[in-house]
C-alpha cells in the first residue's frame, strides 16, 4: 500500500491555486464577450471524465494496450484522452496513491453515453482494462466558466490535482470563494497555471465524489515554495480551512 500523508509548505501552497478568476481575466472576458459567448455555449456541453486508476502489478502492458485501443475509439467520437498524470506524492489527505489519473474529454453527454455503449469499446474494456485494474474511481464532470481562461502545459511540468470537498452549507462555499478572490490577487506572482476547473455530477468507485476538481501546473517548485512562505498567503489559510471538510491533493508528472 502506497499511503502517503506529507503536509508541507508545498501542499499548503498548491491548494491556494483553485478556481481563481482574476480581475484581468474578467476584464478580458468583458472585452471579448460577443466573441466568446458562442464558444462558451458550445464548450459548456463538454464532459470531462476523471479516473483514479490502480493497476495490478505485472499488468502494466495490458493496461497500455487498453489506453491505445480505447483511446483510438474515443477519438472516433470526437473525444480524447486529454491528460494522464502519474502521482508521485499525496501531499494532503490519506488514501492509496493511484498509479495514474486520467482526464478524458467528450463533446457532450450524449457522445459520452454513446461511447460507453459502443460494442467495440466494451469488448476492449473487458479484455484489457478489467483484468488489468485492481480498483478505479471515476468522476464525470462538467466545465465551469473558469475553463475558458485555462492555460495548457506539457510533459516537462510538475502537476497538481486537487479533489475539493466543501463543508455542508452554502456559506462555506461562499467563504471559499471569498478566500479565492483574495488569494488570486497574489498567486500570479509565483508562476502557477490552471488547466482544468470542473465540477463532478456523478461518480463510481470507493472515493467520495468531490465538489470540485482542479488541475494546474507550476513554472517551478521554487516559486511554489516561495508562495507558501508569503505572509499575505499564510494570513488567508484560516478562511480556507474553515470552509473545507476534506481535500486530497496529488503532485505528479504528466505522461500525456
């Protein structure tokens, strides 16, 4: 069992970086509103599937074959495996560290359903994925408006993935939002970039469905550590902590 619980300045800092929509981004949205309205309407149909994969020892090649064959069918439906992260540490929370975390995109819920009912895909899944995996948790998610401000990294970057769980009550979600309005005034100084900010609406597996899932990457770990030591940032931690009931935060490297 690869259990890790290392609460470090890196972990604390990384979690600051969820769901920011800076004033500069808001201004840009207003300036391009007519141009983006159609894009946003289309993009909001997109479905993002997030899967925590636990691969049986010795079954790695079988699982690679599943990714190759299943990914080819997914592309026929206009979808793709967008990003694969291999976690190297669980910086916050306590669970068995997944071998891989997959992000797959689909043009719409209708396409998502058709793909999962495809007879050829089902055959490939049963032949390769089912015997290769010892466990899997899957979260089917919709975009939020923040997705349209996202940046794209590459395999050279270090990635963070946060599964965020609010305390019950609208006030905690609002408190978390207030915290982000403040921290987002600070974080651009330290070189952190968002790739995804999504909200799950259905799930399967043993891991509880989070309220939000965030994926981001860092220009450097040094910048991340500097942010954790920033007094302005540290002063905001109590507001953040008071709004959350749970958090899983993974740090890892991209293989796709």
